[in-house]
């Protein structure tokens, strides 16, 4: 899950503090992205500043939509632009005032607010009325500390906040709400010092947003918060014009939802591509594709009006296709870069129309079997890639029980071998270790991809003769079938998601099909060389062509 926490002002140090507060409370697997606008005031302490912060805030909401975030927190106690943000976003959007108020009412019969300046107290009361909490609000007190002084440890700001919080409790409140995102760092220590619940809106609202996503709930889109109607904007706001339909791209294919006539988004596009033959929704048709910040943001009619820095037409006779995703790539860097490195692998992928690769965890040194090794792999890729790159983690005997750390660090799933992998630093799993890995992956609801061969049925490579048929004889069909049967048994017992890599034995398909029919979460692949290797290679010739598992 990804939660975007937007600080509507432009002070980076405050954004970092807000991000720390939010990240400290989320559960495993939830990533917090703390961001701020590229334009707007350094702090928000007036209606004027709040109004001018909203365009930058909405740019960040739109960017989050393009990036696929699951929920958004608006980290300013005035909840600026909250209604407009809910119109733009598909996921939940919550302001920290609302999140804090709704938390405080669960902690006692009455609560008070401590904010920064007296001029902001009216907004705090107004929001309590809006959110149905006014009858429970005892008072709103100001410590008369400007927002940016909250970050200065020599300013005495914390002591002033503590004093006002004590007064709130003394005047009959059961809990205190801190009325500024810049107070997030104070919350725990102030609560301990005054002996009463103190609510920080950033952390409370982040948890609320996370809970809504886990419940599968989001903003209703059939009434007031439906997407805004399309209409032209002029002058400095021209780039804020919206399309008449939301458009997404996913699943390896271009998808259009509705008829797009104007480029969606809040900033000029980097590129508009037009083609008479584009593959969209499973068919060829004329289309335009709009790219902003490296991402496709809309797919529409070929003659759609779009605001792009470059507008190009694909030549007649050419076809515009979605980029391919290759989930099985051995880049081998670092450690064996002479075999293949990120620079050459990703350039080759791009030339072949592959725009994303997922790198396998072995052949590189170190193998990607723990978080430090993943960090080394990422550092090796940095600045050297021509396409998007993701990483598989490895399941080996030495990292049993710690796959969750790799999962949290961002690997797409885990690969294991049930027979020797060919490199010493990536040992295979015996039947007991395989069952343990399957159970661990099931608990994470991750994916285990398996090179499935049973070493009990393999012949040692030293027995290879000089002919291809001799090589084939070392990899009998029963080696795959036996290993796949163990994978199926483990997945059936645990409910794990498993995937059999590069199947070469068609005789294993009936057991895989039967398992799927029984509800086992198993998938299988082959790869282009396998179905035709036997027909194209003379069994009597040398074994220069070797594919494992071998095609019997």
C-alpha cells in the first residue's frame, strides 16, 4: 500500500518531519511518501496563503493519481483544498483536522485544540462544526508561535505548546488535538508530560487512511465528489483543464475508459504520440497517447486536443504498441557483469520493445537474498538503466524466516531452486526447506517462483557425452514432475501463490491443470526456445544449445 502525505507548504524540513511522523505508525507493507508542492507559500497562516497553496496541492494530488497511490493525507490543519482533492483522487483523501477530530472524539466526552496563532482559531472551530464535532469542542487555544518557529529547538515553542495543553485539560477536556502539522514531533512527549491523550493529526490521519484502504473503502463518486466537468481554463490556469473521462493504463495493455477529447492532467505533457494503428483494448485502432513525467496519462482519439511539448505522429505502416514486461531476466551485475550488466541488458530490452524488466536474484554477487544485497543491486543499477527495473528476491536455506524483510524492501516475489542452481552462492531448497519457504510466502501473500527439478532424478553433468541427446538424458521428465508435485502439495496446504518457471515437460500439464481446478493458486510458463528446441536441434550434434529444464 502507498499513502501520499502532502504538506501543502513548500518548506522541505517540515515535509521531512511530517513524513517521519506518518511512517512511524503505518503497518508492514505500507509505504509513506511525504511530498510538497513546487509552488506556494513557505507556511500557511492566513486565508490568503491557504488559497494560494491549493493549486500546488492539487498538482500533487494529480501526480499521486498518475503514480497509483492508494490514499492521500493533506497535512495542514486547515484541510485546504480537501473537496477539490477528493474530486481528483480515486482513493481516500483525508485532511489532518478531520482525522484528528474524529480520533479525539473516541478518547473522551470533550476535547480541545492547541494551535499556532490566534488568527487561525476561527478555522479550527469552523472545521469542528463541519465535521460534526462542535458540541464536543471545549476551546481552541493559540500558543502564538509562527509555524516555521516550531522547528527551532531554541525558540521555546514546545514549552508554550505544553503550557496551552495543560490549560485545555484543566478546563475540562479529556484530550488535546495539536492544531498544526508542524507540531507532529511534539506529540508523544507532550502527552507523557501532561498525563492526557494528545492527538497528532498527521499520524492519526495516516492510520485512518490506511484503515480505509484495507477495508476497500474510498470516496463516493456519484455525487458531489464526482470528477469535475470538463471546461476550458485560461491564463495561468490553462494547464489545470481536465478531460471528460479518467484514463488509466495497466496490465501490459493500453486501456481507455470513455472518450477523451482534452489531455488530462495539471501540467503540459512531455509528449503526445498519434498513430493510425495503435493496440488498444485488444484491437488496432487510431489513437493518441499522452505522456507526462515519464508515464502514460491518457489514451484517446487520434485527433484529441492535447497540450504537449512535443507532438509526433507514428509513420504510416508502423504500429504503436504498449511496452512489454519481461519478468525473467538475469542481469548478473554486480559480480559477473562481464556476462551481462544493467547498461547492456536494459538497452537491449528497450531496442526489443521491452520497457520493464524484473531481475532474477542469482548470478550476481552477492545474490539478492537479503536487504543489504538488494541495496547493492539497486546501487549497481542506479544511473545505468534505460528501462524500468524491478527485482526478485531469493529463497535459499540461509534466509529462512527473513523473507518478510525483503518483501517489505520492495522485491516483487521470491525465486527458489529445488535442484542445484549452478552457482554456489544460491543453493537450492531441499523438500523440507521448500515447504518452509512456501509457508513463509503464503503468510506474506507474496509469490514464489520455482525452478522445479528434483535432483534425485537428475544425472550428474560429468556423464554428459558430446551429443545433444546425451545432454537430454541427464534431465528426464520425471525430474520436473516430481518437483512440481511437491510445489503443488505445499501450495495446497498453505494457500500460497506459486509459479512454475520455464516448463519443458508437457506431461506435467495435467497435474497443474488439476491443481488449478482444485483451487490451488498455481500458474506455469514455458519460454520460446522450449517448444521448438527438439525439432530444430539434431540430437546427434554437439550440445551447444542447452536449456534447463531440458526439452525431452
